[in-house]
C-alpha cells in the first residue's frame, strides 16, 4: 500500500531542497571564483586565530585573578577573563555559521570538539573565578603577618620585661620559666599558621590545629600560674601580656576560618590541573581546525595562494 505524503511532509521536503540548493550555490560560486574562496577561507582562519587569542587572554586573566593580592584586583582580572570568554563564544557562533554554509564535515567536527571542550572550560572557570575573588588565603596571610604578629610581639615584650624585672625575687626562676615557656609556645603557634594557610588537605590542617591547641593550653597555663604568684599577679606587664594574647587568640580564630575556606589554594589547584587539561583540548581543536581550513584545495591556487600566470 502506498501512502500519500501529507502537507507537513511537503514543507519538510521543500525546506530540505532549499538547504541543498543553498549549499550547491555556495559550492558552485567558490568553484567558479577562487578569489571568493580565498576570502572565505581567510575569514574563517581569522576567526579561529581570534578565538585562539581570546582563549589565551581569558586564561592569562584567570591566572592573574588567582594570584591577585587584593579583592579589587582579583575582581578586575576575573571580569577581564569573563569578557574574553564572551568574545570567544561570539566568534565561535560566527564561525559555526560559516562552516555550516561552506565548511567540510571534518571542520564542523573539529568545531564541535572545541565547542564541547570550551563549555567545560567555562564551567571550570566559573568555579575557579568565584573562588579566586574571595581571596581567603591572602586575607589569612595578611592577618597572620600583620595584626596577629604584632599582638604576639607585644605579648613577648611584656613577658620578657616581667621576667627581667622579677629575676632577683625568690620566685625569679619560676617566673623566668613560666614567662619564657609561654613565649616559646606562642611562637610555635605563630610558626604553624603559615603552613596551615598554605595547606590543601583538611586532615593535615586538623593535625596542625591540634598542635596549636596543645601550645595554646601551655600558654594559658603559664599565664595563669604567673597570675597566681603574689608579687607578679598585679604586675602591669602581665596584664598587657594576657590582654594581647587574648587579641592574638581572637585573630587566630579568624585566620583559621579563612584558611579553611582555602579559596586561593583551591583556585590555584583547579588552574594548574583541571583548567590546564581542558585548555589543551581547546587549543588542539582550534589548531587542527585552522590547519584543515588552510589545507582546503582551491581551483587556480597552490597551497592557499593564487597561481600567477607566466
């Protein structure tokens, strides 16, 4: 039994015929006009070159955002990276239209490979740049080497003054032992902060915090025992040391919280690992696409250049 085509079938048949006719017209035009083919190729090669440049520009801006020392700088670089990626997408769409009109199936396949890789690249960049602009590790370093270090310096100056001023008392040896014991422990805590800020592993950060807690308990005990001594408990130097150590402890809590967010460390890790792998795929696809376009045979030309008559 033969089925008669319906109205919808005629519409699809007409659309297919129109598309086929358009392709035939393009092909015949280029076959009869090598100059037009060269211009068409040059336009596509230029687009691929611009895409390569903008992909590289986005990558450089992303790296600058990851390494930026301030929030404003990180945000500015992140905006630059997103703008460059936006240009890549515009260029990709334009090239897609040109390849649909006059490219080979191999070229369209290479663009499809790039499109998939670039979509993954944008996803990676979105996560990476969101982390980079928070700058938590940079902020943690700033606190550790700034106000936290200043607070501990005040603690240790006060404890040294306390030990020196009371060295001749009958409890002088005890005072010296407690004062310098507190100094040694608080300096150990200070030395453990930078490794914590730089650390990527939660387990290792846990271990560092456990060591800090042990040293902190020793400092607290030393200060308490100094305060229990009758001739030292009301010494202004001990009051300064106690107050400034409390300031340091508060800052340490902030530093550890920022360090735990680990946004700079995580964004750098993504940049050096996931981002690099996807970038290689994007670059390889664009390079292959450019070579494929340049290798297209053109009537009346050799290696993409018109043959000059003798």
